[in-house]
C-alpha cells in the first residue's frame, strides 16, 4: 500500500509547525521539518550545520544540496513507512523537482495532499514576535498558546527561548523569500487537485478542524 504524505505550506509564522505536529499526532505519522532538521544540525555544530548557519541566521533559503543531504539522512530512519508530514518542503521549483523525483522512485504510489495556511503579514509578525521555542521542537506563543508554566516547556520542562531568526529585520527577509518562491509550487498542487487552502487567521483548533474536514473530502 502507498504512503500518505502531507505537505504544509505558508509564510513564516503561519502555523505550519503547529498544524503539522497536530496532524502528525492525530494520524500517527512523523513530522519531517526541514527547518527543525537544519536547526538541529546548527546546534550540534555538524559540518552541514556550520554551512547552513549563515543562511538560517539571515533568513535566506539554504542551498538545495544541503537540503537533499539532510533529507537523505532523515529518511534513513525507518519510521516513515506509512507516510509522513512535511513541514517547509519543497520551497523552490528545484525542490519541487526533488520531491517529484522521490514520488517516482522511493515514494511511488503515495497519496499526497498539500495544505496551504494563508495568513497576512501583520498577523505573521505578531505571531513570530510572541513565539517561544524549546530545544525539543515544541513551540508556544506568549499570548495565543502560552506554556502552562511561564518560560518552561510543557513537554520537557526546559527553558523556552526566542529563535535567532525571529527578529523583525530577518522576518521581513524570510517573508520576501517566501513570496518570491511559493507561486509555482502552489500552482503545481492546485493543478493536481490535491491542494487545500485554509484561512490561517482563525484559532489553532478551528484551523485543525478545517484541515481534517478538507482531507476527508479529498479522501472520499
Ligand atoms: P522554518 O523553521 O520552516 O521557518 P518558517 O518557514 O519561517 O516558519 P516558522 O517555523 O517561522 O513558522 P510556522 O509556520 O512553523 O509557524 P508556527 O507553527 O511556529 O525555516 C527556517 C529557516 O530554515 C528558513 O528561513 C530557511 O533558512 C531554512 N529552511 C527551512 N526549510 C528549507 C527548505 N526547504 N529549503 C531551504 N531552506 C530551508 O507558529 C508561529 C507562532 O504562532 C507560534 O508561536 C504558535 O504558537 C503561534 N500560532 C500558530 N498558529 C496560531 C493560530 N492559529 N493563532 C494564533 N497563534 C498561532
Ligand atoms: Mg515552523
């Protein structure tokens, strides 16, 4: 039987990480987040991490060669046999080609659904400025999604911090790169009739419901 692959798209701070974690838990599928994988390489100071660091800190897209390497490394794990949720991939036409090549080889026969979370720039900025994250990958928002204990992760109790690229100047750069590259990607999934578009300016819970409703419709 083919795998189920879900892809999340949206501007920085739109809720891709939040919603892919929710969907992954619900469907018992692992989340493959290129951003998280890159930050892990950066924190552990690997060769890849050192190269990627400059791009991450400045809000620029990391070169495709690096993305391919981290994905090859991630897919050596055996937990994606039934499928997975992609957060933040593909982000360019070249990466779309990489994905399509995978769908013709290792992921042949997979059912793919793409989810676009649409959020305006002002809301994105409010969300990113209030975001606090943990080493373990969990993300919170000071107002919209606060941790139970101020400054501490609900899951592991570690101290929450602000992401290095969550500064106003870098946010603008990330937004610019997003709008420069997203059009052909959405066009491809829309033409393939596997694109769900949700209004990301609602509550986390109602976006979750909207996504599930639309996935069920496509799966009918
Ligand atoms: P990545 O980590 O993917 O960052 P991003 O795309 O900028 O997105 P974010 O993680 O900032 O936001 P999100 O959409 O996940 O929102 P979240 O759920 O956290 O990538 C980082 C960098 O890595 C890139 O800039 C690039 O350098 C590199 N990179 C990654 N992938 C790459 C690739 N494929 N190719 C090349 N380079 C790549 O939510 C945000 C906040 O809002 C949180 O505080 C959350 O609690 C809150 N929130 C969420 N939903 C709601 C809601 N509905 N209402 C209110 N608050 C909400
Ligand atoms: Mg994220």
